[in-house]
C-alpha cells in the first residue's frame, strides 16, 4: 500500500493506493487557521485517522511506502530518491529557491518519518522532468560563474503534471506526438514545449516565480524592478519576495485570487486581469510553437485549464493560423478532445494526476 502526500503551506493533499489503484483521497485544509488542524503534524495524524475510519487501511503498518511531492531538487536530485536524514539535510538547501513549497514538503516528510517509522519515504521532484533540458534552454545570460558555482539556471516546475498529461495525451490519441505544448494553468501556472516526448523548454525558471502571470505571483517582470523597489522605495529583500510571490498576479492586479471570481466579475480591473493573463499564456505558447517548428497537439490541465471553456476558446482563438479549431460543444463539456474534426491541431483537456505519477515512482522502491 502506498500513501502519497502533497504538503503545502496550509494544506496536505493525500491519495492512498493499493496496487496503483486509488482507494482513498482527500485534503486537510486551513492548517493553522480557523476550522483547520493547528499544525501539519495534527493534519497528517487526521489523515491517518481518516484512512482507518473509512476502512481504507486497518493497521497503519500496512503502509509500506509514502511518496512525497517535492517541488525543487536542483541539479543534485535528477530522479526520485529514497529519503534518509542525510538526503533531507541536503534537500533543505533548496528551500530558499522554492520558499512557498519546499519547506512544507520537507516538513511533511519529517512528520511521516516520526509517525510511521516503519514506512519508507520517497521524494518525487517537480524538477525531474526537466533534467533533459539543454544548456541553451536552461542557462541565463549572466556571468558564467553564477551557474558554475551557484547553480543559478532554469529548472522548471510542475514537471510531474506535465509528464502525466503528455503521456496520457499519447495514450488517448494512440500515437506518439512529435510537437506538443502542455499548459498547466491554475493557482500556479506553467507551459512546457515537448518534442518527441522530451521537454525542450518551459516557462518557470530558477524558481516557480518566473513565467506566466499567476494567482498571487507576478510571473516574469523587468529584473530591474526588484532593484528599484529595494534601492528607491526602500523595501527590504524579504518584503520584495513577499510582494512578488504573494501579493502580485491576479491578486495584485484586481484584488481577486480565484479565477472563477474573475470570470464572473464585472469590475474593469478584473476584466483587465483576465486579458493580462490571456496575453501571457498566448505569448508563451506562441514562442514554443516557433521553437517546435509547428504544433501537433496542445493540452490544457489544472484548475483553469480543465475548468474554463471560455479561457481555452480565447487562447486557441489566437492560433487559428495553425489550423486549430475548437468544437464548441465538446469544449463546453470539457471532453478529452475538444478540437473540431478537421482541426489540424489536436486540442485536449486532460485532468492532471500527479498522485499516480508519484505512486508509480514510489512503487519502484518497494520492488
């Protein structure tokens, strides 16, 4: 039996598998807030209690392995790894590169090691999928020493999701896809260009802050802006980090974080926010179409990608020149293939399943 955990700053998602078949899933939300568990330890204990109460597992000793999503593994961790005290210590140095994600990811690991000492713990990294990126894709045009000594480069994130939907798209179509763009659009958003099954570029970079406009993250901006905020407006580096990661994006532009509220709002700022986000997505896809030399298929996934027929239609409206046509009925029903029969580009909606990818990776360490 495999337990998969995705520990966030105020939530822990879980999925429980037997022979890679999901038998239970859920989420502990509002950790540290009103109505939620007081801390992550209590939240994970609540998950264990739910598994017993629902009959998913009678004895916690039946849980042989726990797979954990870890956002940032740097260059050091190129594939999933069985966790030990030493590995965890090495992992912690990447928390400064993914401050919203890695600390709670690691906290979840440490709690599980204490509560279920008999179980093996495995880290599966968002950055794994992008280990094949070539130097021209991952290097920044900075003095070379910053990469060679400090490993400042593009790493890419949401890799577990992009990997899953890319593989699933080929299964649905029953063939290999030569030129594919995958769009993970949600609270955090990223786009990846995939050629012959391997990623060749992706929108997130050194941290998950780069790239598209997101729920509370600025996405790519002029690099001089943080310098200006610090030197001229006297913000501290910590305050700038807070602004760019937690107070920008949709929230900064219109005061709303939830894209569903933005869609419903009649406020001018909300409508403008929609257009800013749309433009950032279209520009990213357009650049990747050029890199790929065309487009055979595009996949939309995650909360916005899976849930907003309107946004998908507006995005693809910019790519009619490629021969991509949406079937209005299929799009509104969120079917797996939403392109018209005579569309030259397959347009797809695939619910992501990061938990299954993590469970498969963890299973290897049992065998």
